[in-house]
C-alpha cells in the first residue's frame, strides 16, 4: 500500500491570479508554477488530481509522503481589516526610537547569517510564550519605528523591520504576526499584524499581496 502524498512541509504555496507562487523554506527561494504544473497543483488542492498529476508533482519535489509531519508556520492569517494610524508627525521618546533602531540593526545582522527558516523559527520561539497583543498596546512602538526612518533606511527592509518590531513587542509581552505576502509580476513583501490590524504598513498596500506564510 502506497503512503499518501501531501504538499512538502517546507513548501508554502499561494494562488496569485492564474499562477502559484511557492516559498521553499528549505532553500529560502521563491518558485513560480504556471502552465501544466500550475494546473496540476490546482487539481491536487481541489482533491481532483489524477494519478499522473500526483506522480508528476512528486517527481518535481512538490509533494512528499504523508508521515504526519507538521508545518512550522501557518500558511495564512485573517485578512487585514484596518491599520494602526501612522502619524509621522508624532515624535516618540528618543529612548524608544533608539531601541527600535538598535533592534533593526540586530535583526539585519541576524538575517544575514541565518537561513530564512532558522530566523523565522527563532522569532516564533521568542513569541511563543506571550499573549496576543492588542493594537493599542503597539501604538507608541509603531510611532518609534516610523520615526526611526530618520536613522536607518527602510528601503527594501520590510523583513528586517518586521522581525525587529515583532521581537520588541514580544519583549513587552505582546504577540503579533509577521506575514509574508506575494504578488505578480513577482514581488514579495512582509508586514506585522495584531489580529486584523496592520501595524507596520498601510492596509491598501498589504491588500495587494496574497499571504503565503504567517509566523
């Protein structure tokens, strides 16, 4: 008797338009599945795959035997409903702003030496013992990260900023979610959410992405 096959545990998939985008945590790479392969994934996720579909996806490493393995992270999260008001004219305390700068610098160094999977696992562990944060608990820290743009670049640093913000909030006793999303033409982005409230970005921007993974 053959063991049933499931989508590989380290592969996270998101349907974007008529294509599938994959985030392979084992390699830290994004993959694009279109055409025949995309159609095979369509049928597999709809539980309508043929034997040929399953064999093809298995040969390509998209499927693996189901041995009861658990995914490290959720494939998605609740859709954002609102954003925390980001008033860039509000000046937070210098101490909190410098702490936000330091944490972003630390996160950047960590992400440079760790694989994406290891970095996300560490973040998940740091947040595992704390309760989920309410948006109002995060307000002053969000202002500090906004103000920190004057000291550290935020250009193409969404992952660094997201990891640092989640870590600082966890140190305060509040758990949030780091969400990675994708879009076509291919682009990846990440942001921080507290429940349905976006903390690190605007709701209009994050709604242009399809979540592929949430820590």
